[in-house]
């Protein structure tokens, strides 16, 4: 079972091998979903401005990058044009921090110490993964009841369990940081 606690050198995170594998797989999927950064030949993208930016069709990306102005499509598009590339870079970077810590996983799991900046990156990345899972599972306030009524053979059962575990991991990390 994972443990997260504050230590003298930072936040100590211990994950079992299966937990580390789950977090790694979800972070890798998040990075894939976010896509690659624009190549360096695009002058506007090199300073964080998209040539054009539209609300994503994928519900997960729409959740990760919501419109800033719901009632004004033009303003929302313009805001997205100037912010989305930077937000994507930040999400990729946070996921990369988690993946970097998980690179040292062994057959006994992961035992890593996070400094304050790394712990914040973990919190951001865990939040993004939970938002992605929650969107795919259509999580609502009644999700615990729905999850309890699922047939154990339902393929969503494992994802509900992962979502619940990620929630506990994130909460433990929040408590250790503050």
C-alpha cells in the first residue's frame, strides 16, 4: 500500500510496484493525449502563441483546457490562442516530473523523495489524470453509489478503483505538502 509523508528532506512517496505501474501508464497516456509540443520552426509557437486555437472535440481535452469565456466564443478562442500552448507545456512537464520519479522503480516499487516543486508537479499531474479519468467515466457526485452497483466484470470497475486510489494518493500528498 502506498504511503506519502513529510520527511526532513521533502515529501516521501512509496508506491508498490503495481501502483507505480498504474501511475506510469496513466501519465504516459496523459502525455500522449496532450500531444507533442510544436516544432521550433513555428515562430508564433516558439513564444507560446497558437496560429489558431479551437475548443478540443475530445471531452477530456475540453475538460483539461476549458473555455475561459463560455458566453463569448471569439474571446474564448483568442484567450485559448495565447494560453493553451503554455498550459499544455506545463501539463507535459508535470507529468514528466512524475515519470522521472517513477523511472527508478524496482521490483519492490518506488521510494522517492520530492522537494516542494516536485511535489507541486505531482499534485498537478495527478489532478490532470483524475480529471481525464473522471471525464471518461462520467464521474458525478453519485459516482460512489454507481461504482458500488457495478458488476465486478464490468470493464469500468478497474477504472473506478484507479480513480478512487488516485484520489487517496492526491489527498495524502496534499496533507504531506501542507
